[in-house]
C-alpha cells in the first residue's frame, strides 16, 4: 500500500487538504486566517512571550510565533464567526438540495438541516480547523510577516514591502 493511500481508495485527510488547497478551495479560509491573525495580533504576541518565559528551549522567535498562532487557532476553533456561519449555511443548503435530488421532490428543509447538523457539523468544523492549520503551515512566512509587522522586519534587517506597484 502506498504511503498516505487508504486501501478503500478514499483520500486521506492530508490528500484532501492538499487537493483543496491546490484547487483554490481555501481562498476564503485564507482571508479568514489573515483576519484572525490581524485581529488577535496582541493576544498572539502575548502567547509567544509567555512561551519564551515558560519554555526556555524555544529560543527562535519565529518558532514561538508559529506555535502561538497554532495554539490560538486551536483554542478559538473559529477564525471568523461570520464567514464560518455563512460557509456552514452553504453546506446545509447543499445538503438540502442533494436530499431533494435524492427524493425527486422538495425535502423537509428543517429535517434535512437537522440531519446535516447531527451527521456532518462536527466533522465539517474539524476539517475547517485542519484546513486553517494546513493553510497556515503552507503560507507560514507570509502570515508571520503579517503578525510581526514593521517591527519584526526591522529586527531581522529586512526592508518593508513596497506599497503600491503591481500588488504582487
């Protein structure tokens, strides 16, 4: 059996995350992650400082920041409540539509929504959490630069990105 492949032919979690990332399905999640880091910047930096005091073996500042962001994501479990609620409603609507196709008639919307909540909501939220961590891991340097801001770049002796231009 190939590493990462299941015998039943279904994708592993890592395969699903990679495929969704490469197909641009996490664009909105990426925006939510950026919002999360910007809006919780102070708290994340405080967590990184606490780690410096509590765990003397974590000397590298960017490693502390990485761990602080991941810890914050895991603790909050939601990056942007409004977007998460909207995305969850979209999934419920999709389920209702699929139920209608299966039944060949309009389904009981409330029953179908309750069914989705009972059957899929927990795994949907868990996947979103894994997806947020996956996106963060793939684009960590960019997100840590956002977190550090001007001060972090100055500490490392890097120039600030130019404003304007082609936006790249």
